[in-house]
C-alpha cells in the first residue's frame, strides 16, 4: 500500500489553511461537524503541537493525538472516500486534455478548472460532506471529536504544500497518476518537436525569486541606472512573473495604487520603503497585516463596513453561545458586519467572502489578528 509519513508539527502560532484546496479540505471536515466547540478545541490542539507524526495513505489519514485535559494519547483515524477506477479514468482524461493541468500539478498547484470539470463529470476530486469518517479511541461521541479535528487541521497544512496528497487519499499516488497521464499522451511526429511525454517529464523551472539572484541570468547583470535601482528592477520582474502565474490560475488581485502598494509591501516585506510614500501612511501597517492574513479580501474587510444579513448574525450568535459552554464573553455590540466584545478587546468582521475575520484591539485601533474562517467559533478561537 502506498503511504507517506510526515513528522509532527511543533507548537507554533495560530495557523490555518492558506490555499483554496486546503480550505476546501477544512470545509469538508467542518461541514460534517455538529459541535463547533470540538472544532475550536481541535484547532487549538493542532496549533499547540498535540498531533504526532501523520500518515497519509489511500483512503485514510492517521496519527496519535495527545489530550491535555485527560493526560492521554489516542489513536485517531479519518477515513476518506476513495474513487473508483472509472472515476480515475475520467479524471486522467480531463488532466491529459490540457497541458496546463499537468504543469500545475507538477508545480504543486490544484487548478480550479480541473476540479470544476471533474465535478461536472460527477467525480468529486475534493472531499465533500460525508466523504470523511473519523474514528478515535477517545470516549467522546462527537464526530469529529477534537482529536480528529486537530488531525484534519494539520493535514490541511500538508495539503497546502502538496495537493497530490488529496489524490493519494482518494486512492492514487502521484507516481501512478503521472505514469497514467504520460501513457495517455500521444507523441508528436519526429519533425514536429519534442514529444509531449518527454516534455511533461522535465522539471518545471521555478518562478524567479526576489531574494535570490539567479547566476548567469540577464537580470542579475543589470547595473543601477539613472533613477533606476537594479534591486527594484529585479523585484518588479519577479513580482510580474508571480502575478502572471496567479492570473493563469484564475486569481485576480486589485491593481489600484493603494491596493498594489499594500500587496507589494505584504508580499515582499517592503513596508518601511512604501509606507511614507503611500496615500495613507497611518493605515499602512494595519493594511499590510490584513493582506497577509487574507489577501485582497482581508484588505476589503479592513476598509469596508457593510450590513451583514441578520440571519448570518443570528446563526453565529447561537453557534458561539453553544461552543463556549455558557462562559460569559461580556457585553457585545453589533454594527453592520462588525461584532465587538469591548471588555475583551475582540472583534469579528463578516466579509463578503462569507468568512469571519478576527480582530484585536491594539493601542486604540482594531488590527487583524488571525486567519479568517467560515465558522465564527473557529475565528473567535484565534483570539482566545
């Protein structure tokens, strides 16, 4: 049986899935849950390093998870629905039909178009509600329990780095899938160029990095010119390449002067250089942090108040009351999409992306304080 093992994550700061496919994995797990409190505690366990080494194999993920409260360690497994041979044939046909799909997978990206096309063919490439079945040795009856939730949160971090793990859980490892794809590729005629199978077998060149000058490259030899710094030129070239990659993946970013300045500062650690030249220097550092937490959406949530649906707020109120087991969070106020607990210095902002963004009061201003989440309880857990 094909399986991959991963060392335990050490304790660290609050962390959440950052890619859209990692977030889809988390959503499948959270949508299955009937107890938001277990999710909140599971996220804490994940960030505190309570999950041991993780094994990912076809149809399952597993790890030992330590329980602080019970001073015990439990074997935890989450079973993942596997795809049939016919399903894999349809997926392979869709991937092989476009060279870009293969290139993206080789570059550890999961194209949205591929997932959508597979879904249209009734092949759910990403897990959906009911595809995940947790089992744990602990006495808890909730599904998932906090141990299984902690395991799933950490697996989302692994999936961020390598979407092939999603395919492995579904039943195929990367080597088998790529072999299948190459077998489906018809080579061109000898005088027609490089055979597709040979081209796909080549390593994909990485995008240029800002902090590394590629030896022998033309851009590395460009000297400073009148009013032009070579380092700035290298940065712009690398940034243009990264944005082009995002556009090819269907990810758009705002390009007005303010948003672009914030994006550059957040992406390339240029706050000190761009802050005083921006149109809003007093807001710059908060805006950069908002971008680092949630990209363009995070910046919009920082700047734009709006009227969130009453039904959303009512559902969130009930979820938080149930998850906090009667603990008094203090008086709260709601203003549009902003829900504030003044005594604790906490705030949740509901974004147009249907996620809750946590904020904390710092020196009299509200600052982004963690990753956004579809569940308000999870977002509030970033502040506790």
